[in-house]
DNA sequence: GCAATTGGAGGGAAACGCTT
DNA sequence: AAGCGTTTCCCTCCAATTGC
């Protein structure tokens, strides 16, 4: 049975939020501010409304029920979204508790998130980031289509109707191999490349063919892809402990933490790079919080 | 010390009745 | 049936009190 929204007023939600955050009727009352009895009464109304005691007495303390714990995050989120919606002309990063939601490939997470998180900590220390995985079905997912996701980040060929896109940076491919790879003493020739066994990253999963194979086909050559994994991040480790080669975005391949375990080679054939871009729902286009976040992500993509 | 309950006050919304 | 003023009712509040 659907809950009757007419029975809820926003004040009740504000009190619910305070109760869930504080875990105490008196503390919640001080926070709102409201008298303690009024807060207690509101708690009673919430209890009948939600059919759950929410906070139960345990000696001197009040303990949250599982449902209360489950409600804490979403209620806080809804209220901050309402505040953002009703006060569209203002976004105060310094105090905002907004949660920014993104979908990103792990390639993007590795190359962009460190900088994004640093800037977030500096400019909006109370704001938070939720990163969700990204695959072939992400753009069709309900949260993205409704504009509940803030940004989709990755290699995005054709933005759907009703979305905006901005290119963040260009990425190119390089080849990686373990240190002192026996077949690569003379460097990486095309012959060495096609006779090696390869690993391939395919965010959709299950693909054994990618841009490298298309480029090879034009030269009437072919390589053997022995394994396909959905995440870029695991590839350097797999390559470091085998004779496999892998072709990766340079942003991942040249990361410092792999420098001692893998060598990076320019590809012995021309493989077109790709543009990493961000995508957002038209509904978010003018939102101050969203504008602010887009600027932060864009600046993170090309740090000065 | 803190939560819950009680009783009374104030304010706002809904309902009512009158007029046009 | 629309507009307006009045009345009624209900909700929420607080202070005081009780209960754990």
C-alpha cells in the first residue's frame, strides 16, 4: 500500500531527520529548535505513520531500529535536495551536505577521482561523492534517465536526447608489459605485438575485440586476446605477473604505482584515441549545485 | 537526566452563511 | 457560483508534571 503523502508535512520530515541524526529526542529538539515535548509528539506521529518505533529506549539512551538506520541517509539526502530545489539561486559549497552521484568507468575513477576528491575536501568539505559502476546499460538506467544521477563520465559516443555533454580530455592508448619481457628486448615491434598474447579491458564485459583489433584488421593482421576483464585497474597487476600484453589508456598505464613492475610502450600501429566526456540531464543544467560540480570536475580533468 | 504525558493557548484551515 | 466575513474545529505548541 502506498504511503499517503498528504499525511506528511515537511516539518515532520525535518524532525525525523533531526531524530535520526541525533538519536535522541532532547538533542533533536535543541537542533531544530523545538521544545522537547513537541519533538516527542512528532516522534509519536512518525511512529504511527511509518509503523515502526524508530527509536527505542534502552536505559538512559535511545537506540535506532534497523528501519531508522536505513532511513537516516535517504531522508538527509531528500531534505538537502529539497533545499537545493527551493533555493535554486544559492549553493554554498562550504556548508553544503549534498551528495553528488556519478557513474564512471574505473578508468575515470583512477584518473579523475583523486583530484576531484582533493578539490571536494578543500571547497566543499561536507559534500560527498557516490560513484556507481558504468557499463553498457548505464545510460538506460532509471536513475540516469530521470536525472537523479549528476554525471555520467566516460567514453560517450552519442548522448541521448535531453542530455548535455562536455568533453573533459583526450585519451590515447599505450601498451604495457612486464619488466624485462623476453619478447620485447628490442622494443615493441608490430611483429612482437601480434605474436604476443593479450589482455583486453571491456567495461561491458565479454568482448575479445576492441579498437586495437579494428586497427589491426585494416592492416590485415590479427592478435590473440586470451582474456577480457571488465575493469582496467586489475590489468597492470595481471600483466606484471605474466607475459601478457595489454593496451590501456595512458592515464592508467603511466601511473606511479606501477612504474616498478611494468614497462610502457608506444603502440607499433596507429590506434585512434578517444575523448573522455561528462554527460548530464537537461533538468540539472541550470542547477547552481550542479554547475558548481561540473566546473569542479572539468577543472580536475586538466589540473594546472 | 531524559523521555513521555497532560492541559491549555494560539493560529490556521475548513466549513458555514450571507450577499451579490 | 463567486466573494467575503465569521465561526468552528483541529493541529501544534509550550509549561508543568509524571515516569523510567
